[in-house]
C-alpha cells in the first residue's frame, strides 16, 4: 500500500500519479488534499509520514509546489527517509543507498510524464541491503 498526500500545489500532479498507480494495479491510500484550494502542506506530510512510520503503508509519495516543505515536514518523523527527487537517477540512488520510504516531488517543478517515470523508478528499485548503506542509515537514525 502506498500513502499519498499533497497540498494545492501538488494536487494536479497527484491526480496523474493516482491514475498511473491504478493502471499499474497498485493500491494506495489518499490522505488528501481533495482540491486545488489553498491548504497547509504539513497536514498531509504528517498523515503520510505517520502511515509509513506505523507500517500501515509500505511507502509514500508527497507532492507540494516545490516538494521542499512537504519533504522537510515528513523527515521530522522518526524512521522516515523522505527524498526529494525530480530525476530517475536520484530516485534510484535514494532507494538503493538510503532505503528512502517516501518520495517527494514538486508539482510546479516537474512535468507529469517525467514524474511518472520517477515514481516508477522509486517504487521499483529495491534497497541494496549493502552493509555500508545499512550502517549509514543507522547513523542517520541515531
């Protein structure tokens, strides 16, 4: 299960992401927002981060205007490693090396075609499990 959350700046892109996940047959839980009306991104970042933190959802995707504020908020939660990615190389590397569990993107930064490729890369890349990366993740969390 994938936790989804966005603010007004990410609403349009999130609609594309939801359609794409449905086409792939992937289950998701939508934590909002439900319109392009101005709202506060921390509300949605918190909901997604808590769902991933508690194990209710395996991974998350967050989208705001830039992806910055929503990722900063998510990373305040213990055990959350939210990575802001606008390219496939970063999405792959953060899964392989950081075992990132939430992807953040900026709806005003990246177009939908490329964003869906970033989503696929993030969701389809496993953590490498290499000892050096495990050690570094442990250092982040302590």
